[in-house]
């Protein structure tokens, strides 16, 4: 089992109405990324302002393999017409991945 924890973050929006989400993906042996969790969509309404929407999540993955497992968090904007920046300074994000023994 693999415990995945994503903590922190802030969002700078470029539009009055913007939606976003954060998702976790994993890949075993290059077979292709599979989405395992998503939080959001977070709705923001303040152009050019930092928003503190929670981008934190935890997930316990049980891939049932001895092969290498690649974990990747993705930040998604759901409106291609506007820009969003995730984790602008001084806001930090941490990604902790921990193997849990049986």
C-alpha cells in the first residue's frame, strides 16, 4: 500500500469566474496514467487575487504490484479561456509518498 498526501497551495486567478481541481494519477510500468482521486472543482471569483481554496488530499493506494509505481498530482483549470497559477510564492505545496508495510 502507498499513502499519498498533497498539502498546501494557493491559486492566483485571471478571471472573475474560474473553476479548478487537483487530481492524483498513477502509472505502473508505463502502462498509462490512471486517475485515482480528485478534489474540486473549486470556484474562484476574484481576478488577480490569491485564493486559499484547499488543494490538500490524502489517498491510500493499493496497486497490488512489485513493479515501480509513478505518482503524479495534477492541477487542472476547467476553463481554457482564463489563466490560473497554482502555488505562487510564498505558498508552498508538499507531496509526501509513503510505502505502508503489511
